[in-house]
């Protein structure tokens, strides 16, 4: 990926962030900032999901911190529980 493509991608991500943040409460934006610092890929995924919900007209009010947590939980693949038995 060349420099021009990276710049276009960054601009697209910025546009998605701007759109999504308009539909998030202050607490949700704070959580998003923390997520973005720790897991940039997940942050992009959640912003894309929120932007998609906005464009579909599915959101009627701002996403709260609890709703953002719920979306993040739904995005994570289920883990298989591993138990260790001693014989």
C-alpha cells in the first residue's frame, strides 16, 4: 500500500469517526478513545458498525457507554471454555 492509499484510508476512517461520534454520548466517546489506543483494529470495526447503523437509520438516539460495551461484547467471538483435569 503506497502513501497515497494510506492517506485516503486515514481520511475515510476520520470521516467514519466524525459520523459515529455524533451518535455517541460523552462516556461512549471516552471508551472509544481508550479502545482506539489499545486496539486500533477493533476501534475501526466498531466505528464502521456504528456508521453502518446510522446510515441504515437504525439508531434513534445516541449510543451510551453501556450500549457500546454491549456492541463490543457481541463483536468478540465466543471463547471455548477449557478445563484442566488432573488425574
